[in-house]
């Protein structure tokens, strides 16, 4: 063992320490013309730049984080949040229209094949099972019989500390079925997705809260593989910091379309009127996570500069809804309750340009949701003030007309009386 190099270090990093050499006498060394001995070769560890070696850990093992940090920085420049294309394109209208989203829990992102939802049988076997491929093929074969256009996405098969492979979550229905197997696929599609009834003997469980899905399909695209895990970790940190573990749930998902818009996020959350729909966001960076939690989930407000589209709208309707929300003083359209469901286009077309047509109880619902995210609730007098103001406006408009009529009548009487006196 060389002096100054611990046994733990030699065991953990043998490639960093030169192999032991036999002792040599100076007489046996080759000499230069000036008869000076050549220097002994030094271990490679000692020849490494000092800056590349971090201080030893308490156990005596060095940290090699500098090289991994450099690699991560290079990845961030090429496929991460600092890549050249990030934030360059308009996002609104980049979601293909659909009405129902089916999520299948199946293994982990590291095990997913590049085309896990439609993988060939052999490829699916290699990626850990055929269930996603069987379900995708059956959905494609029966799509003409379904009333709703349906998407399939794979999500992490681990729910907390428990394995939940085969569980199926359906939005906007907000229901979950446990333990789907390959032999169940045809019956499941027939009963639940075609007939839209209960799948017996299984029992549908009601989903509560908000659900966030982040594309982390690294085998499909490096941008999603880099950005997805970073965003998931940030979401989890912020959710835990706010004590929302039983109200907001986040999970990695497979490819959803639009790799170039990574990080891609889908949020299913009740709007201010209780309706659930899926809103898609792109170019999401870690600093946007708090905004999505506090504004979208907490207050029901759409973050327009990140918004790609939503379930229930065609791509043209998504663009129309987006442009409407960008109009000045159109606060109502920015709520996820409007322009947020299967009848969203009618909602957007019927909305006045000043955005004042909002239900009076919406403020209380927004405040209630804000409390759940840790926001300060607005004074309760706000809604009452709006009612008073509205009553006063109605009174002012109606009674102005009445006052004018009274004045005209009095003037007429005065003129008539004046004429009567002159005739006498």
C-alpha cells in the first residue's frame, strides 16, 4: 500500500491509483549523460489537477462530483432548460383535440421502451411486459365505437411505497380501476370506454385532488429525459413544503407529443366551478413550478405564456381561447372554469369582451382553493361589495329614467298652467 492512500480509497477507486512497483536501487536506474537519476513515476492521483479532486469525505473517499457536474451542465446546454430552442415557439394550439385521457400505471420510466404504448410484442417483452402494447392495440381497434376521443399515456407503476402496476386512471371522469391485466383489456374497454358503464366485478374508485403529469420519457427523447426528472423533483419539494401531499399528486409519464416543448406538463385540477379538464403546459422550467401550483391549482388561473392547450378543445379553439384571454381586462377568461371543458368554445364566444360576466360566488371558490395552497384569503367583504355595486348600478339606471319622466311631466304641467293664466 502506498503511503498516504487509504485502503478504502484503493478499494473504491483502484483505477486512480498506480499499481505497486518493485523497489529499485539508484544503481539500477538508467542515467542521463550527466548521470542524474530519472525521477520515479508518480501515481496518477498525484498528477491530477488539484481542482478536479474534491476534499475527502468523512469515510476517506473522494467526491467526483466535479466531472458529473460538468456533464450535467453540458446536457443542460444541449437538451435542458438552457438549450437554444427553449421558449422560442408559440405554444397555444399545439395539443391535438381529444376528450378523455387514460393513464396506465406500468413499471418505471427507465424500463419504458421508446414506443411503450404501441411497442411490438418482442420489444414490449424486453421492456418489462406487454400490457401497454395490448391496451394500445385494443384502443386503436375500438376507437370508432367510442363516443369520446381517447388518449393513452403510461405513468410510473410505483405509487408512493406500493407497487400499482396495472392501475388505470381516467380523466376527466376522475376514477381509478385497480389491477388491469392483459386478459381484462377487452372487457375493460367494452364496459368502461365504449358503453361507459361500470366494469364489474371491479369497483371504480373516485379520485380527489389535483394530478400533475410530467413527461420524463428519456428513451424516447433526451430533452424529456433531462427536464422531466428535474421538474418532478421540484414539484415534490414544493408540494411537501406546503403540506399538500394528500391534495396534489405528481408522476412521470410517457411521451405526450411535442418533445421540443420539454418540459411538458399536464395538470388535471378542478376549476372554480368544479369542472375537471386537462391543461397542457410547455417550456416549463423549475422556476415555473411555484407559479403553476399557486396560480393554476391554487387560484384556477391559466399561465398563458406556458399554455399549450387543453382537453376538450380543437387546436383552433385553443388558439381562440388563448387570444381571448390576452385581451385587456378579460380576467374571467383567464379562469380555468371558462374555456375549460367540452363546451368551452360556446363559453368563450358568449363571453363579453370586458370579462365582467362572472358568477358572484366565484370569488369565494377561488379564495377557498387559495387557502389550500397556503395563500392568504381575501376579505369576505369583496363579494358583498360587488353585490352592492351591482344593485346600485341597476337602481341608478332605472331611476334615472323615472326621474327624467317626472321632470318632463312637471314641465308639461307648468307650461299648461302658464297658458291657462294668460288666457284668463
